[in-house]
C-alpha cells in the first residue's frame, strides 16, 4: 500500500511538471487550442469515449467593438456571436438516451434530440426576435431543423440554467432562452459541419478518429458546442471567448466484439493516431484506470508511465495519460493503437447517487398522468434538486393535481415557478426546488388533459405520437472527495465544464427520458367526408322542397293492383273481357 | 274547371322556380364569390406598363476652360459660350438611351492660370482641385497652349486624379479661325476625353444586360460585364489565409493593419456605391482542387491556366457561407503552398509566368499564391514562423477588388496620360463612371423585376397580394421614376440613391414569402369540394329554366301560327 501511494506521488509530481511545461509553451506559441479524449470502460461492459476540443479566443468582446478577424476560432460562430450579441450559447445534438443507471454520470450531459440554450447580452432589446433569427442561422450552420423552434417550445427558466461562464451581475432570465426538439434525429449531416469548426478539421490530431460510419453505429451519440466567456488569467481582469466542442459516444462491445471483450482504437474508430493537430498546444488521451489499479480487470497496451488524478463528478479518478504532442507516445511504429483486453467478464452494477425517470400513465385519449421519479441513493445525506418540466400546450396540465411524495409523505417544494401555457403560443413551464431525503424515491405526479388540435397542426405521422421534452434535474450532489474550486487552475477539460463553488458537492444535471404521448387523432379524410355527407343531405332536402314548389300535381286514375293486372293478362290470353 | 286549376298550378310552379333561381343568382353567387375570393391589393399596373418602355436620358455638365495663350483676343470676346452635344441610341425596341453633354466654354481665371503654371501636371491637378470642387458627375477640361511645359512631349491629354483633364492644342489649330471653327476642331478631342472620364456607350449598354439581351458579337464587353459583381446594396469581403501544411509553416499575417492601410481608404471612397464589411479567417489543411505538376527545368511546381477552373470548388466548401447577412461575398484567398509542393507558379495560356502569381474568378473573388520556400534554408527547423509581406499581397488583392467592383482598366487612347490612382486606389472620375453605370444597372434590374412581378401577378389569379407588397411595388415605381428624372437632370448622387431604393423595394416585393401562400391551391381539390353541393342544387334549377324557355318558345310559335 505504501509503495502504491509512493507511485501516485511520483506521478503527481510528473503531472505537475508537465503542467508547467504546458503553460510555458502556451505563452510562446499559439496556445489557445486544447484537444482531449477520455475513454472510460463502463461497468456494463460498454466503452464511453468523450472528445473535447477547446479553443480560447483572447478578445475583449464585452466592449462591443466589432471583431472580424478570425484565426483559430471559426468565423461562422464568431459572426453569430457578434451579430446576435450572444453571451453564452450551448447547443447539443444527441442520438440515444444516456442510461444513468448503468453508465453513471456523463461529463457533459445532454437530452435526446436537440437542445439549445442561449444567454443574450443585456444590450439586446427584442430578445424574442433575436432568438428566432439566431435559431434560423444556427439551423443553417448545423444542418439541423432548429428552425422549428418557435414560441410554443421556447422557455425562460428562472433558475435551472444559469450562465456557466463569467457573467458577473446580470442573471436576469429575461435574456435566457431554452428550447429542446426531442424528435430531432442526429446523423452524418450534423457531424460534418461540427467537424468543420475544428481548426484542423478531420485532417490531423484526435479528430481523425471521428468517422461517421463508426460513430453512429453506437448506443449513444452526442455532440455539442458550448461558447462562453472565461477569464483570461488568474486575476480575471480581461475575458476571452471559450469554444468547447464535445462529442460523447458509447460503444456497445457485446454486439460489435463477437463476445470477445477486447477493445482498441482501431476497432472502435477504424483509425489509429499518428500525430497531434499541430495547432493544438495540448492533445491528450486519458484512460480511466481507477477500477484497475493492479491490472486485475483489464490490460492496457501500450503501457504509459504517465498517470494523472483528477476529481471529476465528486469522485477521485485515476487516468493513464497519453500525450500526443510527444513523439515518444507513438513509439517506433509511428502510430498509436490503444488496446484494452479484459480479464474478468463480470462488472458490478454502479449505483449513481442521483438518477431519474419519467413515464405517462392512464388510458384512453382524454386524460393522463405524468410521473417523474427521482432517486437519491445516498445512504445518509439529503440534497436539493431543481426540477424543470416543460410540457407543450396541447397537454393541458391540471396543476391542482400536482403531488410530490417521498417516502410516502408529502414533500413541499421550497420554490415553485409555474407559468401556465397559452394555446398555440407558449408551453407550460414548471420549476420546483425539492429536497430529496436520503435513500429515497421522490415522485412528482400531475394530471393532464389531451387537447384536440386543428387539422393542419398535426404532424405528417400523427399516429406516431407527440414528443414531450425531457425534464431537467439540476442539483448539487454531495461528493465523496473535496472538489477543486479554483476554475483557473490548469486541469483536464472533462473535469472543468461546470464551474464549482463548493468543495463538498458537485453540480450534476440529469435528463429524463422524453415522453411520447398519443393525442386524439381524427381520420384525416374526415373533412371531405363531412362535406360530401352534409352536401348530400342538403341536396336531398333541397331537391324534395324544390319539387314540391315547382311541380304541379294532378289527380291520376288509380293504378290497378298487381294481382288484378296479372289476372287481366291471363284473361286476355283466354279471350275473356278484362276485369 | 280542372284545366284552369292545372294551368294556375303550373304558373305557380314556374314562378317558384324563377324566384329560386333569382335568389341563387342575387344572393348565393355574390356570397360565394365574396367568401372565397383572394385578397388582391391594387397595383399601379399602368405605371408598371410604362416602365417596360424605358427611355433613359443621361446628362452631364462639362466645362472647357481656355488658358492664356490659347485664344486670340477677338476669339476671347465671344466667350463664355454654351453648346449641347446630343446622342441617341436605340438599344432595342423597348429601351432608348440618350446622352447629353452640356459644354460650357470659358476663359481661365487668374487663380486657375496660377495653378496651371505649376511645374508638373500632378501639382496643377491638385491645386485646381483646391480652387473649386466640381460636383459629382461633371468634368472640367483645361485647354493649354503648346508652349506650356506642363505635359511631357508626345502627351496630348493628361487625366488627373479628380474630375479634371488637361488638353494641349497645337498652334496651327487655332491660327486665324473664328471661335466656332476652333470649337469644331476641338470637339472630337473633347469627346475623346469625355469617353474616358464620363459615361461611355459600351459601359451603359453593359449595365443594361439585365434588361437587354446581348448580341453575341461583342465578346470583350461581355467578359467585362460578367467579371464584375452585379449591383447590390452591400458586399462582404472575406480574406482567407489558406495554410495546407501547418506542420511546416506557422503563418502570421497582420490583416488588421493591412486592411486599415490598403483596403479601408478605397472602400471609404466607394461608400456612396454600397456598404462593405470586411472579415478574415485562417483555414488550415485547406487544399487546392488540383495537383500542380513539377517542372524539372524550372525546379518548381506549375499550375496551368486551364486547370485554374478546378481549383476553387474544394476550397469553397471550407470557406463557409456568411451567417450574418445575405449580401454577396467577395473572397480573397492567399494560398501558401505546402513545403512539398513549393515553389508554385501560375502560368497563363502562353506558358508564361503570371507576374503577380494570382488570378481572379469572375463574380467570386481572387486567389493569390504566396511562396515561402525561399524564406528559409533547407536545414530550418519545422514549423517555421513566417511573417507574410502584406504590402505585396494587398497590392494584388486591391487590383482584383477594383476589377470585381467593376472598374475597367482598359488602356487609354494614344497620347493620353492617366495619373496613377494614388493611395486611395480610385480617382474621382472613375467613381463617377461606376456610379453612372450602377445607377443605370439598378434602374434596369428594378424595372425588369417589377414588370415581371406584375406580369406574374396578372397571370396567376390565385396569388394573394397583401398591402405591404402593393406598397413596396408603388414605392419601387416612384423611386424608378425619380431616379430616371434625376439622371436626366444630371444629379448623379441622387439618381444612385433613388436607384438603390428602388432595387431594395422591388426585390423585397418580389421575394416576399406571402406571395406563395395560396399559389399552389389545386383546382381539382376545389372542384371536389364544390361539386357535392353545387351539382344537385344547380341541375334542377337549370333544367326547369330550360323547360320554361322551351315552353315559352313553343307558345310563341303557336301564337305565330295562329296569326298566320
């Protein structure tokens, strides 16, 4: 054990030295570009790979001077920021649902579909018009249907989404807009423009691994772009823009590995690494080896002497580090193909401290009930969570039926922000601050009624159902180790996305599943049928009336009955006079 | 008795049928018409029809000033004098161009004499400009005697940086002639000067290309007119530095400073024409679309003029569109070839090196190849830091920008000396020429837009015309009329202003999305909805009306027969 600790110490020292080297090289060269790939073998046997690319642009943007010369920062995004006076922009495209129960917390969480939230600068006068224009421009940049964001799915959360960069002062939620499109399908056409924003494109460095045919052959895929202002130095006298591009992907190894638990860069991405992007000041691969200190679970090759420790999501993790800017990393074959070979096949189930789920109950097409379940798995500590629920207007919430129950007792929210919907104008917004008791399940239920839509408002396949976006649960989860609160400290990208204010807890955001709700759907040929039927009824009535009015009626000789006529025919044949 | 009753019954039936038909026609049809009609605001169709026949009248003021020693005293007595030169061209059956130059002849003032006494033409030009500033669109020609040392030998005409020209006349031209004779001799020379300094017929017809179909004879003017960007209220200029090899070259360019020194003065001068915005970016790993061939004799890579057409497309995908505006983009690319493919030279069709090592693509932008191979030795350590010489680069880009904006640099006629354009990169008279042709181009484009919109709206009755579209159309029409009137009055600045307004308004009306709402409402669906109601209601009415008509005719015939 003592030897073990000694090794860690040495590694930490090594890490410290490398950090100093990095900061020095940053000052002399371009130095505004960091690339990172974290690979974490998950307990379920899947592999979680998380790419992060960070570009820092040292320019004073708050003074409103027109900046138009771009070097590493992509021009298209820079123009968007300056034209629409954006202070912070977060956009994510996700395919699949992150299974918190099996996989733990992701480094950057995102809901299924597309999510966009933007803080505008307080110089913007007409926020709604700017937001509309911004979504249209972004849908062009990312080839996504963000132009479907309108007032019926835009929210102004009052507490759940706070600025992540330096913002000092104005956190007036009038300047915040939040929207999700749970139905958005993410594919290659979204990945290509995303890759184009990287300074090296997909030509060099870690980005060569991003081959779309492999990335989309996975259990979970999420790509995001985050722009925010950050401090330029430790004193924070001047600020700069930070652009983070993150791509998270979970590969299912059971299906792709032919029951052999073996994994390599080549198998996963059908590429190996040969060089770092020459524009990047640091380019590293981290492999999570926390559960494998003595190589009893898996074997990593090639081995690296470099170890690093970081506190991420309230847990101290150990990583093997491969620095791509060093030639040594690529060895004699000038190519890096990381490989993990599992020894044991069993992984134990992970219990995340916080996770949540959501579903709809009820039968028929008139009413229903939304259930949101939040689990606190901490054995003895309770912690607060902020629940944000956005429900489209066509599900009419009965807010008086709102019930929050934990451990069989009513749990009174300490803060409720509820904004009722307006038909065809805005959705329901429900925000609650709740205290989750230790080791408990908290259930939030609310009943709703399904509205009838106008026939042009139905989607092309209305029987598929209508999506309701994920609930967002933001919380400060108690951490097991002390968190690093100094955000300007040099630390790996994956541990520095959410700024941390407190040592004893970490910020986590959990998204629930989106809901798929059936609405009463008419038969769409019905309007024409109704027209035909009513017209026929009117025509029949009108015809008989018309006949009554215009025809003249005369008394006619009564017709002889059928029997009599037949009798007459027979009588005529017999030559007898008719009756 | 029975017969009478049946007759009155039939009469009643006929009356009922008639009254139902009357109700349907008087109430039903107008009601249906009112409730299903599409809203169509009033458009000034008659004025739009007038626009299809365009008579453009361009007029400009010219002053001809005679310096001391060019006129005899009795000739001087006849001055000042005004003449008008008129020309008329029918471009096609709907477009007529008329040019008027109002020429005022006068003698020079003492101050002007003093200015003309300066040692060089450039200084004289400057001090004449200080004396009086001639308005936009006009020009001044100073006539100086042969003995003057202002112009070098064998130069007849000097064209300055502003709106002045200096013309030298020979002694024999003026000897013993009346003023009228002298002016008649001078006239062709002044006309030649005006061809250079003011609007020329080729320019104006090129500007009309939107309206008038080209006769394929003039290939030269065609390439010229295709090169320049079409008129637009604004342009985005993007400078991109392409670095295909960031591992070997670390490039630094001072684009902010270079734009400030070289490009901004030029654009400030052009600001009456359009708004320009500038940005720049650096693209790494951006390759050209063709592989240059290695030439052993030269020891260099060669890019032939034939293959230049394929260079742009793969680069264009990386350039990115402008997210913030919809104005046309002028791209200027500086390509630094990678270390393995250096140096790289562009050769023209005659296999000669292009001295600037650059080329431009019509209505797109320019590309310059910047070789850095000779800036470092073979044992240099990669990546090499390289500072790009912006003066060299911007000189090339400025020339290309001039061409793309539409400034012609055709060689002047023999005996003419054109002053170098100086730090601004643009002489006043060049700007005037551009403003003339841009005004005409705007007017031509706007008239075609409005007339085709009116035609479209006239043809398709389903289109809804909202009030705002009608308003845009009428404002476009008024602005066209104003612009044409200002051109005729010789107020170039106002004419350009109105022509810009008209083009904005007409485009806005033409591309308004509300025009599309009901455009594709198909007729068969309409009938499918109408038929179930209309058919069973109208058929009995029509039948009984027919029956009544035939009965009336039969009775009429019977009456005739009785009369006979």
